[in-house]
C-alpha cells in the first residue's frame, strides 16, 4: 500500500485528499544570437520577451562569495543574483535564459549550477493536500484526562509508545533548546504553541532570502496546516490546554520554506538550514522532500547542483551544532533497492515515469549525509503501511500513525493517526512519516536538554544508542491478504524497517 500523492509526500491528511493538480508549463524558445566581439565565450544572453523566468543555484568555492568573474558571467548570461550564502558558496539566481545553467557551468570558479524548478516563477500549481480530521467540541468534551495530563493527552497513544509520558515525570526539556520546524509555516498564536514559540529563530525563507517581517513564518488560511501540526507534536506546551508535545519544555520556531502552492524548492531549503545554523537552533525537523524531483540524480547536472547546495547547507548547520532530522517518505519504497520507479517527477510541471538507482538518486534532505532518517510506526508498533524503509537508510523509527484498519490503538485513544494542533486554535489528526520525524526531533531535544554541551554527532549517537531495538516484522502482511507488503532485512538492533530501533524519550532524560 502506498500513500496518496500529496505535495510534501510526508503526511496523509484525513480525510484523504484528491490527487494533486499540476500546472502545465514549458520553456519557450530563446532567441539566440552570435556572441559579440567583446564576449568571445558567448556568455551574453539575448532573451525573448516571452521567456520563462526560473530560479537557479550556482555553487562556487565554499568560504568565498562569487568572484568578480563569476558575477560578471551570471549577469551576461541573463541572471540576477537574489542572495549569496558565501560561507557555503551557494548563490541564488533568477534568469529567463533557458541556457543559463548550461552557460555558467563553463565559467571558471563555478563548481555546479542548476535550475531549482521546472515551473516559472512563481510556481503556478495548486495542491489539494487534504483536510485533517478536526476534533469536534463534543469529541473534546468526551475526553477525560488523568491528573497532570493536558485535556487531550489520553488520545495520544504515540506518547507512551516512546515513553514520553514517563519522561515528562522527570523532565519536560530545557527552555535553552530550540527545535526549528522547516515546513509550511507555524501558527505561533495557537494556545498549544504560543508559550514555547521562539520568534528570534523564526523566518520566512520561501524566496531563498530571509524575510524577517513579524509573522512571515505563519501559514495563510489557504495554506497547509502541516507545519503547525508538526510544531505541536514536538513542543506543545504542558499548560492545561489541548495536547502535550514530546518535549513540552523546549522552544520551537517556524522556518517557512513552502510556497503558497505547496512547493519546497532548493533555494528555500538552503535558506532554512542556514538560518537555523546562524540562530542557535539545536534541532531541525524536515518533513518534506525538496521539489520538483522526488529523487535528485547526480548524473543530471541540474539535479546534481541541487544535491550539492542542500548538502552544503545541512552540513554547515550540523557543524554549528544542529541535529537535522528528516522524514523517510510515504510510498512504501525500499530505499536500499537496486532500482525504484518514480512516476511523479518533476511535480511542478508534467511528471513522467523514470527508473532510478537510489544509491545515485537521492531524496533530499532525507538521504543526505548526517541527516537522521525516520521511518513511521503505527499504534501496534509495526512499520506504518506507507512508510519508506531500507537497510542502511533508515536510522530510527517513531510513531507516525496508520489506518486504524491496520493498527488500532488501545483505549482511550480512538484513532490510529497522530493528534496535533491546527491553525486557528483547533486540533486534528494527521499521519505519515511527517508525524514520525517530529517525535524523533522532540527526543533529540530532550537529549540536548540533558547534555547541553553535546555536539550534534554525540546527540545523534545517544539517540541511536538509546533507541529500543525493534526486530524485523517478518512476514510483513499489514493488510492481511496473505501477501508480503514489504521485506525487512537486518538484525534486531539495525534493520531496514526500524533502523537502530524505536525512539525512547525516557532514556533521553535519564541517561
């Protein structure tokens, strides 16, 4: 069983939405002319008035901004620099020249360059991401919480699944720790999020350049509630309202990287990691894949540049002390297989089916070096029906929910999905590896709270060492039809379904 084709592919909204709509776009012809005498390399671009503007990343030597020669070449090729992340050598450029990337790749000092999208600026697609199942007033009133619990905590089967309820008896986490939600935006006015929100570490990065306007990190009424739900799973306050987060004593920030149409483009993701690195963020949560390619193949010069840009940004953040956590994806793919059929890329124009080698074509940031890759489990502790997997790819597992038909929680919980806050002061259910990743981000925040001086590498090592070893589910017949729905490989303490095991919040606060 595979997940529906939602924009981020990292969550399932309930009820399930219809298939996403994609705009049809194309690159019109560019009128070429002979190179002028003072431009023997042919860098000058004569672009027709109807040309399609695209966004690009140009990667130069890290530690330095683009040289005068590179700047001049960018301009001659019809490019305009939007911003430059000099410490990692990533330059964001807009251009209407269809040959822009091909042209600047020839320039001395340019290591790689590529278009970050196939749709014009701004992307014209719209996405139906589905509507979460919102709790009604009657459902809220029916919940009876025990002493010391937030009102809706009895519905959160996911907390005891990682022993977070027991962990909270010892520690809620430190106010000195911040988890950034790199996502669709966070509603910091929500009563479960407002007490722990870190405004100084929040920003809008959609354009690839930080927008620090107050509230720019919030989703509009027309945008996905995804980021708000994720933020609450991590750090919803233990304040007598709503739910309880995995680490209800830490701070949470919103780094908005998703366009109104629902696309997570490379320039925005680079900006998100760089902002987190420079603003004291301890953990980032990344419940998305970088559009428009589900997998970015390094033998394609454009896609290679995107992998390089985000790799540089995520590694820079880790060097600054940030633990980067990412969702594994919702297609029930074996990411360690010899090949995978990707029918959805590029998703911002017209997708086509392609067969890729997952060792060469990467889901970013999920499969980047140093990133914690998280698979999802359901209410029975089994791999969620939709969760991607793969020996050597999955690092750890955590609750992401599943259809109640497959994995039914024990009472008083009533849904096999994950409960969290929604914009406008509501709460509702969602599921996906999008929901598993924030559980791990919350546990990482608890580890950082207990070990405040631990570098990112040590926090990750503790995260894996403290995980509860979870053996392969064999056979894995989640729908009970007598046929295996996925194959798990590896021993109890390191396998393709659960990685090093299921995250353990209690060990995070006691060891």
